C-alpha cells in the first residue's frame, strides 16, 4: 500500500498550483431551515417513535456509550460498526466499532427536524460532554484520560453531528469551531509521524476532508494552510479511490473469489465503497483537477452498472455482490450512498446523482425496515421470499441471520447508523447557488423552507404534494425581492408541464435537470405535473457475458426484468406470516421477526401488459405509508405461474429464462418496493398474446 500511496502523492504534487478550494456547484442550507411536511413529516415521526427515537433509553451501545462516560463500546476505533472479525477469506482485519458517534450524527438532525425535546436534550448533552472533555493535546472522544489507542476515524461522525448542531444554533459555533481546529492541529501532527492511522481511517479519510473543507469555507480562523495540508495528508495516506473506481480495476462481478488488485480488501467493502464515493469530489476541491470529477462520475456509473438494483441501490453483502437478485444490500450502505450522492451533486451538479438518491430513498430505505420502524434488516434482497435464519445462506461473507427484521441482526452498526437516512435527505432537499441569489429544490416531496438569500431577500417555499405517490406538486413561494427559483425535473419524466400563477400549463424545459421559475417579489405559485412512463430494467446474467443492468432498453435476450415508474420500483408483495424470534428485555417493541411466505410468488410476467393505476386523491396518505399494503398506487401486469426453484425455503434461484406457464394466466398487482417486506422485484418474462 505504501508504494502505491507514494505514487499517488507524486501525481498530485504537480496539481496544487491553484490555491484554496474549488467552489461547489451548490451550497447546503443550515439544518432546520428545510423541513418536511405532509406524509414525509409523518414518516420522520414514525422513525422518531420507533427504534431510532428510543435507543438512548434502552440500547446499551447508546444508553451506556463511553462517548459520554459510560462503559459500552464496540472496539478501540470508537466509531460505530461491526464488533467482530471480518468473515472474508481475503482478510483477517478486524472491523471496528462504537455506536456513540454514529448515533449522534443521525439523531442530531432527527431531533431538530421533529422538534423532539427528549432527543435534543440527549444530543446537546452528548456534544457538551465531548467538548468539555477535550484534552490539552486537542484529542476528542472517549480515549481521553484512558490508555485506549487513538485512531482518527471514530471522530468523523461526531464532527458531522457537531457541525449540524452549530449551523442550527449559532451560539454553538465558537465552541465547536474552536474544538475542531484544536483537533485538526493534533491530527496533522499525528499523521506526519504515522499515528492515528489504521485500515479504516485510511479507507474513510474523505469524511474528515469534508469536515476540513467546512472549516475552510466558513470558519478558517487563519488556519488555511494547516487545513489544506491536513487534507493532503489524509489523501496521501489513504486509499487511492481514483484507482479503485477506475475501469481498469473495477470488479464487474461479485468479488468473494476475486483477488483485490491493491491488496486492500476493504476497498470493496460495501459501506466503504458507499462512503468512498465522496472521496474524489472532495479531492477535486483542493487539487482543482477535472480528472478527479471525471473519475468520480465514471466510478458511480460502474458501481451501478455491475452491482446495481432496480430499487436504486447497489448490492454488497459485506463485499460487492454483483447482480443476482438474492444477494444482499446492507442498510448502512443505503444511507451512506444517499449522503454521498447528495455531496456528489453539490460538487459536480450532474442530475443523475439526485435521480438515484431519490429512488434509493423512496425504495431501498423503507423496504429494509418494518412499517413502524422498530425492526430493521442488516441485508435486504431484491427478490426476498423469506426473512429468517437462512439455511442454506446466500451471503458468503455475512451470517445466516442477516435478513431478519430485528434489533441488531448480524451486526449492530445499522441500528445506530440508519436514522441518518431520512433527516439528511430532507436537509439536502433544498440548496442555493454559490452566489446565494437562487434557491434550488432538489429532492421532490412535501417540504417547506425559509432562507435569506443574497441582498437580504427573505424567501419561503412551501411544496404541497404526495409525491412520489402522486405526479403533481404545488409550490408557493413568497419573497421580498424577485429572484430565480429552480426545481429539479427527474430524468424519468416524459410530458411534464408547469403552470405558473394560474396560467396555461406549458411543457417543462429543464437545463441540466433544473427548471427555472421566475419568482416575483410577493407570492408566486406554480403547479408541476410530472408523469412518467413505465420502463424496465433488464438484468442480463447470461453466461456468455459479464452481468450488467440494461436500463430502459430493449434487448433480444435477458434473464430478468424489473419494472420502474417515476421514483418507484414496483414489486410483487408476498403475503407472509410473522413469528417473534426474540424480544428485548427492556423494550418489548424491539423484536426480531421471522417472515415466511404464505402466497405464491412463482410467476412470470408479460411486460407488454404493465399498466399504472394511480391512487385515488385523499387529503392525507395512510400512516405509516411504507407499511405493507398501504401505498396508494400500483401497477398491474398479466402473469402466469411457473416452476421456479428455491434453495430450501430461504431464498430463490435466479429467474428462469423462457419459463413455461404451469397454470392459468392471472393479473398481479405490484406495489412500491419500499412498502414490501417480502417481494419479487425481478421477474422472468413470458408473452401472453
């Protein structure tokens, strides 16, 4: 690794003639200025009333975390993932953990957005404890006044949470910024002598770079040189993500039997890959090299081409897992990809990042939790016919318990990390242009935001919609001065229209995914109608070619088909029984649940018969909207029963090619993927005519 890193540093050495940081294409808005409404606020309240909002009361890794003086920790890395050796034939590395900083990073925005007195008190006490215990060297965290080894990585989620709190409450800016600068000076010195580094720090260095860039952009305090030097140190002592994401080295199939070309197996670890997506846009800001952005964009495309899912996410059951529909996707991976995709859009501005983040959020995220959000999976499957202790086990590097819905199946990390998903999606739903003259509505859904733009222009935008369960969005803008408002038009929209202030609807005409709206001083109201056709993702798993996902295309051969429409990935919900496997002694709502199918799922579908059925207009959507059977829209399709083998009763084989019908044709009703807990999301096909 050291030889490779020296080469990388040499290559970068000539690229730093430009000083400072390259600007981002879009700027974030402080936490609390963007708020959910309607069904989205209800969803966040469901999360708050579920497991996430109660962990601090009973879950030992949070309630007794050593970050605030307790005795509970996962490992000496003090961050928040797996407490056991990595079960990979390629590595004997120990996966690090502690829950405190992960929980803090997630629950800071959760508590503020729902205005939870209890959660806000806990996160405030957490922050004050850590800041007040910073030692004279500048070190932050539970290693203070102990003999625990000091590794940098565990601080990163804490720093993200601290920044969010400081942006929300300006009275916290001075103590937070002061503490961060003290820690940066220490970290810079440590890295120059090889201290504080281990494989996870060397893999996830981009998170610290983002913290440094926040300081540089907003509160440099005369420390620009140290901040830039620390960014470079992190880059040059870390994984070379520009090589990992290059076409030359990127794995095109599941990797459990593939030697890692860098001898760095953690680079193919799913969550590391999700976090590593931020590395190259972060690097670009201090190298000013367009090649960094090009590599980031290409890496994103490669990841989803060879490991992607119709639900928006990619597969990695610990390591990259290819395209087979029974291979798993970790919940931590889901929320980290959402966060990374948001950052990629802010730096690069390509709407493909926003389109995918939105699809992940409305499909892969809710699908892997029960409707009440009290139980979560470690791994979800696109085709999931059981949720149980699996024997045989389809996951080569994860345990047989991984797809059970429970408190902490397989590993505890996702219990404390998953709550960041919805709150950070909400916070990143609106941005501003770099000159702060325009407001940008990025992620579609029911929101309201209040900001002060340049020249003191006080702006409020209220978006009334049931999207993605409806195609219509009504936005009301009030402003003290005229300005240009932008709203994203997703790439899947066909025939979209906009009507401003009651005028006749006109075709949308987005530029690079953004529709401009001239907002006058006073009130401007516009209505978007964003219909989308039903399209199909065709999964080519033929033995003669590398597996790949062919999106929105027609081909003469393929192994499986998955329909999509708008932000939704429709799937066949599979009726099931529920069995309680275990119940937490302190919190009876925290249960491990086994689901077994009670209905047939062995069908082929005729894609020519796919038909969208919109939901009937209602004042409010049912709650929780992602609970089984509650989503208000569906897609119908002609189908016939087929022979489709399983491995025992736990998982299904690959969809058969050219299957024969073994019974009468029927009509299936497909539901949004996020509202299914057992499902078929990739189907074999037949022709009904």
